[in-house]
C-alpha cells in the first residue's frame, strides 16, 4: 500500500498553508511597523477572530499559484518583476473591493510618494516584489518539501479544521462589514442572521477590532 503524502506536489492544501503563513506574517509585520512608527501598539488583523491579514495571505497564495510552477528555472529578476506586479495589483484590488463593496477604507496612500490612485505605490510594489522573490526563491522550495514530510494522519485533519475555521471567519467578517455599510444607509436586516450580526458586531466592536479602518465618506 502506497504511503499517503500530505500536501503532495502543487495542490490546494499546500497553497492554503502558504496563504495562512502569509496572513500571520503580514499581521505581525504590520503591527511592528505601526509600533516603530507611532510607538504604540495597534492590532492590524484583517479578520474578526485571529491574527490573520488576508491581503498578505492572498498575495502569498497568488505568488505560489502563479509563480510556483517553473520557479526553479525562472530568473531572480523575472521573479522580482512578476512579484511586484502581482503584489501591487492585489493591494489595489483589495482596496477597491473593500471601498466599493463594503464602504470601508483600510488604507489611503494619496499622500505617499509615487502612489497609484491612493491604493498602492511604486515603492510598496517593489517591497512586494522583494518579499515575493524571497518567498519563491528562498523559502518556497524548502518549506514545500518540509510540509510534505508532515504525518498525513495528523496533518490532514488539522488542515481541514483550520481551513473550515478560516472560511467561517472570512464569511463572518465580510458579512459584518456588509451589514456595517448597510447600517450607514439605514437599511435594516431582513433576517435574524442580520439582526444577530448587528447586535454582536456593531460599529463599536468593528472599530475596536479594526482600528485603522475608516468609513468611506
């Protein structure tokens, strides 16, 4: 009987693990930057429960999805260019979706050097490029092999539980954002679920959980 290998090759479970790592690292990276800049702590999580920043997780996952294949033969300079474009586009689209669909503004770079419509900047894109290059050339090949060495009987159920938790957390978070935007328009919930969201995750809770968030005026 062939031994089962967890997250073998180029698969969804492996991409999700890199997404999760990106979420965690991105949150703590943002919090350290905030602390050094303002000398005070501020949570920079992007989901209601847990220190997860989906923008970094999505960026990391997209790096793996688009650059994982042929990673060994692709040059460092091409990886840097592609990572810069991927990261900048991800940041731009995340900002646009949050503003248009949920009426919130997580960041505004209008006063930053070489910004692109206030949603990303050329220097930040280069930062994404450097991070993506380090990920794909320095981390991904080794971490990918290490993940496959995890015992399948333990790793697979843990993966399923964590995936379902993140999925539920994401749905809950963006439902709460949607209800917050609707409350600003004085639109009452149609179901008991909306009423529960309004009672449990009101504006004060959301402002406390996401302190850098601003309502889109």
